[in-house]
């Protein structure tokens, strides 16, 4: 596949077709997403390109053995990781469809790897924003619960943990009239957790929170997280859809933080007595 040109001539060639880059859809620490339209074929559905952007190179000494890999390696790893998950999970109606992959040879920081995905519509995060703290209808909540549970049952059966379930990663497909899961950048195969820090603040299961705390303290967790962390996150998402309120705002209150801090210290001491000296 050839690459793409962003900016003055927002065109790319992928999967044997020419695509017009219409608008940015979002960006994260290592990737950006764009809405694209196939040129020359009005019947072709629009798509979304997720580009894993390597950071600009930094001058400096060579990396020491055992040191953390550079961000460019992380972008490549993130691309390979999400591609593998989506290819393995391809075909389920409640998981975003991967159309193909290609390389953007015209990126300002060098060649970048891209995923061409189906374009979905409104996210649960946007639905909550438009609900004005009134919550969603029971029809929407029930359909979201059913669709996400079917997606989780499928990917858990395949041995995967999504590990970043949140309103922004659940999108509605108007064409198929169902909700779909996106963003498998933190996903892992159960029993082979290769990501230290999983899930987003506010939707993180207790065992994942403890694992993150241990990692920050330089301690190794004795157990890995399982598919149960996805169900915890889904429960919070559904609670927010019902109440119209962000549970994260509650857990950020001073009273909650004091209780959480005491509980965390107790758990750390019980699992690693040496942590009390940190």
C-alpha cells in the first residue's frame, strides 16, 4: 500500500482505492483518527483511519540495554497489537470492523502505520453529554447492555480482555442499529497480560487499580487481571447511562479519596510488607 498526504492535499491510497481525508475525529497519546471518504465510488461507505504517529526523533545517546523502548517503537507495537486483536475478532456485529492496514509514507515524522476501520456514529460519551445529566432512555440502556455483553462474551471466549471499556469506546452504528466496541489498544490475551497500566480512571476495577499502584511503587503484582475487569467497567458505564452522572466525579471527592488511600495502603501492606517503607 502507498501512503497518504495530509494537509493541502488530504488524499491517501489504501486497499487499491483513493480516499479523501475529511475531518479529524480524535487523538490520543500515540494515535489520531480521521474520517475518510472513498473517491470515485459514491456507493462505498465512509471509513475511519487510525494513524499511529511516531514522535519526532530526539537527539541523544544510544538507548541502554534494558531501558524503556523509544516512543516510535511503542507506536509500532500499539499498531501491531490492535491489528492482531481486530483481525482475530473480525466478524462480530458488535465489534468495529477492520477493513485493512496500510503505511502512510508521508507523515512528517516518518512512515506511520494505519488501520482503515468502519466509520461509526455517536458514542455513549456523546449520548451522556446530550442527556444534560438526565440519563438515557431505558431502550438505549438495554440495547447498550445487550450489545456490549454480546461483544464481551465473544472476545472473552476468544481469550481477550478489552481492558479499556468506557463511554468513548462504545459507539452506535446507525446502519446496523447496534452498539459496537472500539479501541483495542490496551487489550491482551488472558493469562498473558503485557500491559502494566490498564483501564481509564473512573472505570478501573479494584484489582486493576491495585496492580497499577504496585507498578508505580516498583512492585510486581502476584496476579494478573482477568476478563472480570471488563464487566466492572460495563457496570459503571450502565450506571452512568441510567443516572446521567459521572461516577468519576463522586470518587474524586475528598471523602472518597481519604477512604481509598487508607484502603490502598492496607492492601499494599498486606501483599507487600516492604511497601510500607516507600
